[in-house]
C-alpha cells in the first residue's frame, strides 16, 4: 500500500469521525432542546391548574415583581421558547449564501442550547415566584442572566458574520474584520461582566447596579464596532468587497 493511499484512508477516517461527531451533537442539542421545551409546557399546564389568581411575569431593576397576569401567563415563556426554536430550525435555510449560519454550525448549535436553557431557567423562576418559593427570585433571575453572559461570551468569538445571531450593527455586517474583532471584544466583555455580576450578587450588591452594568456591557461592543470600522477606514484597511458604500 502506497503512502499516498494510506494518507487518503487516514483523511477519510478523520472525516468520518468528524461527521459522526457533528451528527451526535445535532441529536443531543435538538433532542435535548425539545425535551426541555416539552418540560416547560408540561410544568406550565400543571401550574395553570393550581396557580393563584395572579402570577408574577415581570421584575423591575430592583428585583421586585411589578407585573402580574392570569395563570394563563405561565404559558408565555414556553410559547416564546417554542417560536424561538422554530426560527432556529429554519435559519440555515433562510440565510443568504455569504452569511450562512452553517459556516459556524457547531457554535450555532451551542447558541440553540444556551437560549433554550435560558428560557427554561426563566420559566422555572416564574414558577418559583408563582408558588412563593423561599428564594429571592429577582436576584436569582439576575444570577441566571450573569451565567448566560459568561457562557455566551465564551462562544461569541466563534460566531461568523450573519444576519441573525451576534452583535449585528451596520459596521459589523459591512466588514468581516470588524465583525470578528467586535465579537472577540464583546466575548471578553460579556464574560467579565458575568463574573463581576455573579460576585456582586453573592456580596449582596443592589440588583439595579448589576442591571446598569449589564446594559453598559451590552452597548459597549456596539460602540466598539463603530470605532473599529472608522479606525480601519482611516487606515485604508477595509476590504473593498466588505466596505460600506
């Protein structure tokens, strides 16, 4: 057997392993997300039957419930999560060719799993508040958001240019280099914000302060994308086919 033939067999074997791993991840993410989604609907149905007349559905920046609805409101989060998962499912087919989510398929699946988990956690906290569980639901809600910041920040730098996921500003969409730089910057900001936010919660910091910090962290990458685009424009380093008109 020639060396070239052995090399071809090795490449074929590696490709087969990668394909198998991709299929396994697809099954785990979509199967797990559907199972979690089913659990939210079932728990909402059970909760609807035994819930009090009014259930909390919104919290202010102080972590206090300030919005209430009928028990039917328990179905709101599962409904939103279902619609979101449906959009994720069709996203690969509706993405324009230069901006396809399949270009970062593994990271896309990570986003699907994280978003499903986020809505499931929010739903669980709404149920906890509805049935007056002995926890500070407002602080737990902020804690969940900080964990989400950390997790999404860790994968944000791997998100490639598209119209649906990530920090989508006119400047990131217009230029691939600006997109990549902004997402690397944003990932670091989100992780740092999540870590600091969790620490602040454990130390008893006011919830409104953590909200303000999270808002600044969310706006920071947007400002960065504009500044980075203008910087590259001044230096004449914008790629011609990616530069804004």
